[in-house]
C-alpha cells in the first residue's frame, strides 16, 4: 500500500470513531494548520481531533498498523514555543483541543488536573466562576494557549510558579504502541500521592514527554499558586541596557521575598501582562509610550 492509500484508510477509519467534523482531509487540514510564523511550508495530508483518551489510543494503534506518522498539538497556539505546523511533511495532525475537561481541582493542595485542550483562558474562567483564589499559570502566548502544551515545551510564566514544567506534578500519556503510561506511584494505586508528589519513586520518567516524541500526553496535574492579598505591577526605565544587571540585582535584594515576576520585555508583551503583577525592566522610550497611553 502506498502512503496515500494508507492515509485514506486511516482517515476513513478514524472518521467512523469520531464525531462529525473531527476529521479533515488534506485541503482543509492544510488551510487550518499550514500557516506559521517562520515561512516553512509542510505537506499536511489530514487532521483528526479526538475528544477522549480512548480516541487517542485508537488513533495511535491505527497509525502504528498503517505506518501513518502523527503530529500531536494541544491547541497549536503556544506562541513563541512552536505552532501547529508539523516538523516534517506527510504527518497527520492530531489536534487535542477538543479534549477540554478540567477533571479535578483540589482546593486544599492547589492542584488542578486538566486535558490538553484546556487553555489559560478556560482555567481563569473556571477559577473566577467558583471564586477560587488561585493564579492561572499564564504566559505571553495569550488566553488560547494550552496549559499542557506550554508546560511540555517548558514554558515560562508570570506567577510565582514561573517554570511551568517544574509545576507539572503528574501526567498520563498514550505510548506509540497504544499502551497508557502513568507514573509509578499511580501504577501502585497511590493516585492522590502521585499528583501531590512530583518525583514519585524510581527514575523520573515523566520528563521524557517534555519536548519529546515518546507519546501523546492526555492528562496533566499542575500546581497552582494562591492569589496573594495584593498584586502591584511597576516599571522602571534604563538609558543603557548594560546597566540592567546591577540595577536589577540591587532591587531584587530588597523585594525578592514578595516578587512574583521580573522581565525584560518589548512593548507588545508588556501590554499583555500589565494586569499580571510583575516587576518589569524596560526602556525609557517604552515608559514614555506607556505614560502617554495612560
């Protein structure tokens, strides 16, 4: 069977598993996922969008049998870390954005378990609707960025838990043969302990799924920082960037105990985080622009 025959069989079989509209042919997939910011154009023969972990298992097993390569994305909007355009030609895009469950939030421990389609905006809305006093681990990628996608790419944010993969406590993934990976503590039946203790027992295997192609992550538990009593954003400008290091270290000695974030940013990203409560080093030109706009 040639590649095109395998791809048509794959898409046809998956279309019988998924709801209508969750399988795209090459033309539709190219239009939706082909654009990118670096000018690279890939041939995308199709795309599938599962809505459950069981769907992912079936898709992976089918792709293995037919030797059809897959390229999974959470939402494809992890700006600054990658996009939905595959790294090689001929990959079927597996779009996980339809897997949108916030499975559990432990208010005592501050742990939330989500699927790949849950975005920064969705979690923020979930917390606000329930008046839960936690910070959403946001980045400059915007509200449509997947929490899991950003964590797997070792994203950096503007809450006290700034390293998003470090705040990842546990995950589940579908392996290339269709088996399900769960961390050792969860395998032993200690699921609550597994979610609360990142390192578990034995070798830390969760890490192979970070910037790796060893499986498709379908669930993740993330630690959330609690909302502080007060959050302030403030800026200072420097005439020369070379002075930033010494000046910043001086201020960090004074405020490090209460500091949520510190960034050197350009104007668009600065506007993105103005409501985030961060310590920002920027240019005097930008300060004048911000003053004029306010």
